[in-house]
């Protein structure tokens, strides 16, 4: 059932206990959380659940800031000015770039996307992974950055362009005080 965000909180939870196991089922709208936050929710639930089972009155440490503080900071004049400057920069950097890549297709592109996708699994053995790590380290990069560069190179080569833009989601928690907060912080960077 879709969430009605004007009338409902964006999280539903059910706890089910069976004979040999218990399950917490969460349904959370993406407007309220990201993958990092789901890890926080799971850890905090386990901490509190174990405390209750053991008869402890352990409480979670207080947060130094909450999501409302973050949202207000995002709307502050200084931050809005910073965001406007970033938007200007990226609009300039991305001007003239094609919205679609020019990769050759094996059949005509459908006018309406069916949003069907597939997954390709590639096993990398430990020797290959160690080689990747060493190459990345030699270039002062992470393995992710190195693989991202390879993907960019392959797409450029097959699409016959010199420059492409790839959006990469990031956690977007620039201050350590935000690390323990539940909320939607992710941002996509080019």
C-alpha cells in the first residue's frame, strides 16, 4: 500500500513472534530514510530489544542534533547561498552534455521505458582484488574510484565521446554529528 505522506508517518512496523524466532518487519518510505539509516534502525532496535530481554533499562545515548536541526541548517541563508553556488557551478559544467548516452544499441530504444533491469554478477578472486587494490593505491584512489574510472573509459570508448557524466549516490553526512541520525541524507554527485 502506498504511503499517504499528507496523513501518515512514513514508517510502518510490525513485530511478529513465532515459536523459534521473532521478526521485525519495517516498511519505510524513502523520503524518511536511506540505507545508512536502515543500518542505524536495525542496530538500535537490536540494542533496545536485547536490553529489554535482559531486564536492563539501557537507553540509547542522546543525539547531539536531530534531523529537524539538519533540515533547518539546510534552509539557513548561508547554506542556501552555498547550494545556489553549487547549482550554478554544476549547471555550467554540465551544459552541453547529452542527456542520453550515445552507446550503440542492439535494437531500437523503446519510446516508453518498461524499467526492466537485470543483474550481472562478476566474481573477483582474492588475487585479482589485491591487484585492483594495489593499482588503486598506487594512483591514490579507492577501488571504487578506480572501477568508476574504468566504467567511464569503457562508456566513452563505445559511445565515441570524450566526456560523460555518471551520477553516484553518496551518504552526504559531512559532519560526524549526523552519523547517528535516521533520515534521508543521500545525494547524487556527478
